[in-house]
C-alpha cells in the first residue's frame, strides 16, 4: 500500500490557502525553504504539478484543485475527530457544492436549492455557475455534488450519473404596456415581425421556443440573444421590444405587463449527481 504523508499534505494545503510560501511559513512557524521542500515532496509523490506561479502568488493547477478539496475534507474530519474524542461540539455544517448551469434563471435555482437550508443539520452551501459541459466535467471529478441544468445529461458522455426531473414551468411573453396592448388581440400571431429578445441558441428552452414559433408560422425579429436571464431582463427594459420569461420567474420591472402565456413550452430542470459520491 502506498502511504500518503499528511505532513506534506498540510504544508501544501496551507500554501494553497494562503497563496504564498512566506504566508504559509509564518502560519506554520517554519522557514520558507522548509515549506517549499515539503510542498515539492507532495508533488513528487503524486507525480503531478499542484501549484503554479501567477505573479507573486501561487495558484492551484487543475489537479491541485482536486487535491486541495480532498485535503480540506481530510483536515476538517481530523478536527471533528479531535473534538469528538475530547467531547467538544463540532459545529461542522454539511458542505453542499451545487453547480447551476448559466441558462437556468436564478430565481428558479434559488427555489430549488433553498430547501437545503431547512434540513435538521446545518448546511454550508457553495454555488458555482458555468456551462453544462463545464459543470458536468467538475461533477465527474467530484468537485460538485449536484448540478442543476435545463436538460438531462448527454447519454453519450462516459459519466456514471443520475438524472432527476425536478420541475417544469410555462413561458410568459412580456412587454411594455403600449406594446403589449397592440399584441394581445391576435396572440401569438401578433408576434410576427415584432422585435423579440430570446435565450441563447444552445438552450433547451430556446429550441422549444423556436419549434413553437414555427408551428404557429410566426417569425419575430430577434434583436437579442442572451445566455443570462438577468442580462436579458436588463435589455428588456427598452420600450420597443418584448421578451419571453419562465412563468415561475418574477418580472421585477413594474412597467412590463404580460402579453400571453405559452403553456406548451416547458423548461425541464434536471439534477445530475455522481453515483460514486453517495446520496
């Protein structure tokens, strides 16, 4: 069995957390050369470079991030063990790392994640945002516990994971009062040749929207495509354009009114969890 030197791991962990050999040495109360030697010893043990220099600071490499997260868990468990043996309260919350695909509206993500704070045990939430491919890749190497996305994981990806449908919602078209009044009469055909702000092409809800518009023979003028709903909403404050929004998301601008609801359009939210991490 190949044993891990936890002293080397502690030195690496401290350097990575502080960002420099000098600060880590001050915290560990040893000389800088000794800290540097211990850090390099761990890299030699793994055969991987764990830290790289960026200006005056040391930053984690991709493999360094993996080792750092394991080290964080190891030392937290060690402290919990010490507290348990000495009959002291641990107070250590459960750590839940959630990835949210950038096309998922923030209000929907909050609605899905918030119940975790009502668990009997205290929870420390870590939320990360990115593309579906980025977050699924992080899930595969156990950097994330769960991913909220608008579509199930691609079955062609060689990742052992579960998909769960968490919910669906309809779509609402909104616009300024003046524009909405002129469009309500013959909705959805009234959207033909009307300026429209829409989600980016690489999203499930955009694909559904395009199919729905085609089915009704409607060709709006697409004046903007957005990956982020908050960005879309900001541009939607202009009076001359309408835009679509998930029905369960709140429209913050009081100057916008509903044109109509599109019930057939649904946004599926799926969570993807690595099987090897447990439940």
